[in-house]
C-alpha cells in the first residue's frame, strides 16, 4: 500500500516537473521581445497615460512611434521639448507642433442662468444632463458639477463660486480630457495664443436665449460688423458668433460692441510680464 502511494507521488511529481520544463521552454520560444527603442522612448515620455495622442497610454504610443506609425509631436502633454528629444532619438522630424489649451465657452453660471426645476440626484454633469435635459433654464449651459475638474489629472481646472469651471492656462497641457468629460461640449481646445472668446454655446433662438440667460449670445451681428479683419461671424442657423483664429488680431473691437458682454479678451502671461 505504502509503495503504491510513493509510486503515485513520484509519478505526479515527475509529470509536474516535466510540464514545468515544457511550459518554460514554450514561454521562451513564444516570448515577444520588446524593442529596446520602446524603452528608450518611454524614458523620454511624460508617462501621463492621458490618451490625448489617441493611444491607450504611453506604452502603446511608444510602440507605435518606434514602428514609425506616429510622429513625436503627437505627444501633446510632452510638448515641443519632448517632441524634439524623441525626434533626436529616432533620427526623424518632430512634426508640426501646435500647442493648444482648453477654453470654456459658457458664462451662464448660477447668477446668469436660473433653474427650471430642482435637481436631486447623482451630482455629476453627465447624470444631471440626462434628467429632463438638465435643470438650468439654458439647456446648453454649464451644469456646474465639475466633471471636467475631476477628469483633469494636471490640476488645471477648478470650480468658482458661481458654479463655472476656471481653467488655469499655465497648468493646462491641452490633453483634452476635460473636453471629453463635458456632456454639453462647452469646453474646446483652441490655439495657445488665442485671446478672444465668445463665451456661449447656445443654439437656441435669440428670444429663448434672452429668457434663459442674461449673458447668452443673441446673434445681433454687431461683432461681425465691427471686425475689420473678417475674423468673427454669426452662424445663420444657430445665431451664434464664432471666431476664426487664423484671422483674429485680438483688436478688441468685437468685445467693445457686444451688448451682452459675452465676448471676452484674455490677457496672456507674456503680455502681463511686458506690461509690468
């Protein structure tokens, strides 16, 4: 009896050892060797894993970059400095780099746009937007729960006392996470040197806008007429003004004539330094 047990244990042990060696051999034969270049690229990348490049993290971007499927400039978070380092490592062109920052296109906070009904539910913009088209009078305006703030891993957004997100231009890397997080599409990436913004996204009629918000664009076209550079136009379908940043000189003419004060000109850091 004892001999039988010992024999069984010996057979099982031998089989286990045999299978172990077999699996180790197969694993070595089928192992995918990581390109050393990928590791070198990873050492340069910021490691944010933000997905702004369109890849599922920095590792995936590094593999595609090493394979020649991507350009160094596509790492938005790394910026020009990282793009140049990657280009030097790979012996290729960095690619065209156009830095962008996020901007909010809504001024309708708690004071400017009232409530249609009291909302008691999950405190996220995504959830609130699903209930009756949102609780604010403006069906296009910011809901103020800060989904965009939660999405930003760089600390570039915060909520003000009026229930609107504030974007820190100096911290924003243009990854676009906040753009994706906003269920109403109120945040967009614009050229880093853009200075003039129409802070409204309402597609309602001028009459409806007037009732819903004290600062909404009513499509009066005064801005359009005041601009001598043909840089701002009012859409005939939505009655909403928008700016062509390839033409805008930030002269401020549109800002001055807007009766609703929905167009703003933003001073950038370089100009603040020069003024000081």
